[in-house]
C-alpha cells in the first residue's frame, strides 16, 4: 500500500486484485467495503480488464476527458471483484494526467486503486507530511511530490447518462 500525489489530494493505492491489500487499505481508512473505489491508470488499456461492454459513444465521452481529472462510473466487466465495485455492476475509473500517479501505474504495470489518503469522514491529506501524521508507518511507502493543482477531488460522472455525480 502506497500513498501518492494526485490531481487534488494524496491518494492511497494498492493492487486492485490483491484482496488482502485491499482489506488492509479499508481497515486503515476505517471505511466500509460497500462504497466501491476508483481505479486510476496511465492509459485506457490498463483499465480494459475492468470495463464491461462500452458502446462507442460512451467510450468517446470518456476519451474526450482522458487523460484528465474526470472519473467515470462505467459498467464493470463480468468477474470484477465486488470489493472494487462495492457490490454494484459498475466501477469508477480514470486515466490520470498527474505525472507521478501515471508513472506509478506504469511502474506497477496496470491500474491501481485510488482512494483519498484519510480516515473515513476526515479531510484528505494534501501533503506527504499530512499522510505521515495520519498513518505513520502503516504504509509501505509515500511518494513525495506536488499535487496536480485542483482545489477539490476529481469530478465523477456517470458514463451512461453523462450526469455529474460529484462536481
């Protein structure tokens, strides 16, 4: 489990297919498992294993904002673990334009879980020092770097309807 800078806040990430790492992340955040998480990637291809059948107009909608600070709720592929989707038939995904977050995905070789670095209900960390204060040595690593300049976490939209879920 690693903390890293994203577009607006520090994120916590792990291998999305490692259930033990994911459970550790939820325990650290004191977050229920039914909320689902965001997956970030350096490129669309890293998200392919998690995406269900997306009609071309939907794909075009996503591609107009990627890489960039828009997270999309899309149909999940069959077999995507329920711990990632919160038990829903959808999953939240983003191709990040943040250079360090994208480099982390490239180094890992795929998409990563991305959830804000904070305990549930608290403000997300905006610096490596804040991450250290909240989590101490319970993380495997903290990547130190600048945030992407957004004041608020990324916008979340529903790819099926185009509706904004979080501004």
